[in-house]
C-alpha cells in the first residue's frame, strides 16, 4: 500500500548505497539475500516499487529472505547487471525491455515505435500470453522474468531547439539506449544516435557530448535533466516496459514456497509501481515547466509522420524477429483495444 511514505522518504535521503533496513528484519538472520539494483535514482517510482517488493518479501518470509536495494547504477548499468544475474553474483535487476533485447531478440517488439496506444492496452498484452511467452525465453539466458513493470511513454529533450515535427530531428545528436532498433529508428529520422548507458547520460548532456535524449517524463524530471536540457517534446514515440528479472540460479535454489512469494511480490509491487508511475507521469509536466523547460506539444499528425518515416525500420525488425510472432503481438493489441 501507499502508507510507507515515511520509509520511502527517509530512504531517498540516504547517502549510502543501501537503503535503511525494513523494521523488524535483521539481515544476519536471513538465509537468503537478494541484491537488487536499478539504473534510475531513488526518487523514481521504480525505486518505490522495489522498496515495496522488499517489504512484501521480507514480511512474507519472516525475514528469511533479505532484500538489499541499490539505485543510480550503483551495481552497474543495465547490461552489466543482467550479466551479473547470469553469473548469479546479483539476484535482481529491472531494466527497460530495450537492453533485454540484446539477450532475447524478440523483446525488440515492445520497443517498436508507436506500438501501444495507451497503458491499459500495454498492461493487457504484457500481462497476457504474449508477455509470458517472452519471459519464458529468458530462462535460456540464465534469467527468470517475474513481471512487467512500467517505464512509460518516452519523450524527447534536447538543448538545441524545440522539436515539433519529424524534420526537427535532423542533425541532433541523441543518446539512445543500447538497442539496435532504437539506433536505426533515430537514424531514419535524421538524428545522430549515440548508444550509451543511462549512468553516463547526465554528464554527456552537461558536457555537450550529446544534444539530447529520450525518456519518460518521470525520469526527465526526477533525474533533473532540466538542469542540462532546454526543450521538451511529448513525442510519446515508444512505450517502454520494465522487466523484473531474477538470476535463474538463485531462483532455482529457492524452496518452492519462496519461489511463489518472490513471484507474487514482483507482480504485486509492480501494480503499485505502475500506479505511482502513472501519477508521476501525469503530474510532473507543470513542474518541468516551472524548472524552465520549454514544452512542445506534438500533434497527432506530426506523430503519424514520424511513424511513417520509421515504418521501414519496424518492418525490417519484424522480419528478423519473425513476422508470425509479430503478427500475434499486433493481434493481441487489437483484441486488448476492443476490451
Ligand atoms: O533502472 C532502469 C534504467 O537502468 C534504464 O533502463 C532506464 O530507460 C532507461 C534508459 O534510458 O536507460
């Protein structure tokens, strides 16, 4: 529930790498320890969701599983943390789907530009058969996918000019996530994409190595990107899910009962996280403007033009992933839209 604001609040003030212990739980008494790390900071709803996961798991195992939480890439970037999961030197991480596609290429489909029309449709497809099918594929990569959380619709910021239409991308040096589809789509729009780990982004913008970046509003505001960026556009070009990942070796070593507990906790904390995230993404635009960013609203026509330009890239990746599977995704989206 939302009653642990105090704990969240004090956790976000902490200077150290570890959050304060959940009351009543003594790490020394635990049989299992989960080290959980994310790239975003402790202000982000993703971290609040992680604290919720910690609380549920520690309570339901009576402290027998202890969860240590890390934020701001303290344990590494998305790729490094996933590799640590494979080696079982870290137990949990929650990356965007984009870098996950470097391990299981089918995940690329969720990053197709303008794929999901809204969050509700995304929830239904991700939490349904299609989403499950992809989570299952992670096991060959020594990871277990327990749930989808939400990063959200990605928007554009830059330090050069207002971006209103497709032409405005021309020549902008943009940091992208480490994902080939993202790279090719932004190239197609005329930008100069530079893949980079999230932890290096702020400095890259500050030093002018890149002109801009794209992320959901919550990240843009809560990571104080307004300090180094002047223009924001609500492009909403990609819906970015998070995947809650656990080391397969660690998961397999848990008693059945604990496997169920961590799985249910990932889903339950995910529901809480999605709620928090949606609130943040709704509320923060005014705050961003107050911080001095110039806000540009992108029209549906301009979005449609962007979509048309990147369509050949989408088609290419659909071929690569398998058009049968991609068609199933489109079909699931259509069905969800009817509900
Ligand atoms: O905690 C998640 C981050 O590590 C990352 O996935 C955020 O969307 C993201 C980005 O732009 O790298």
